[in-house]
């Protein structure tokens, strides 16, 4: 049987961690200046990458981390450092990439990972899959994961209308705000990782 409580619990957890409203200004900043068709494709690519990463870790997460001898705190610190580098680029206006890879890179990194499929979401999914006893609970867990990614895609897909309204000046402002938000998220993630390392020592 489908377990509504398991579905609701994981969906709300992922919603808070992946934060669709919070990802909107970062998505707008990273995709500004691209044609609308490319922006829509990047929204789809980012969600597809995030879903792929979450699925792999949901199925094989414990084995992957154990095989690589990587702890969850180390994963959090690494993700935080990567986000901090992206945030500094947004704050300083250095968001241009080589033309050949510009569209792909932004959709994959940082949008797909580690912004959407970050350490918090990965760990939550690993634990939810582990604790789901029976077929009904497993179906509920994976339904929550799919539903969350549909929400993420819809949020980014229809946030593109905002770019047409705020024009170039607004995009610059959004980019700086996104850089500030992203740097705060990155620093908090690094602090959480370091705290867990100290507590585990």
C-alpha cells in the first residue's frame, strides 16, 4: 500500500533542502543572456542531472561512499567549497564560460549538482530508502523523489518569464543577490560538515 506519511515526510524534507523558490534567482542569474529555448533546455537538463544523481545514490549510496572511503561530512564540505567558488563568480560578475561548453556546464554544475542534488538531499534520500520497509514504503519514497523533481522543473521552467519582466538591470541585481545567497548556503554547508567531523572525532 502507498504510504502517504512516508511520501509527505520525504517530499517536505526535500522541498526544504532543495528549496525551489530559493533556486529561482540562482537559475535566472546563471541562465541570463541565453535564448529562451536554451534556458528551457537547461532547466530540463539540470533537473535530469539532479534526478540521476539522487537515483544513483538512493540505490547505491552507502556502497559508493563506503567503497570510496568518503564520509558524509567530507561530501558536505566538498559541495560547500564548489558552491562557494560559483558564488564568488556570481558576486564578481565572472559568470562567462567558454562558448563551446557554456550551456552544458551551467545546467550540470552547479545547477544539477551540487545545488539541486547536494549532500543534504543525497543523505536524506539514502536514509529514506534504507528505512523504507516493504514495497509500499519504497514506492512512496520514490514517488516523493519524482514529485519533487517535477516541482523543481516547473519552478525553473516558468521562472523564465521573470527575466522578460526585469530586463538587463534586474538580471544584474538578481545575479548579485544570488551570489550572496549561494555564498551563505556554501559557508553554512562547510560549517555543518566541519562540525560533524569534530563531533565524530
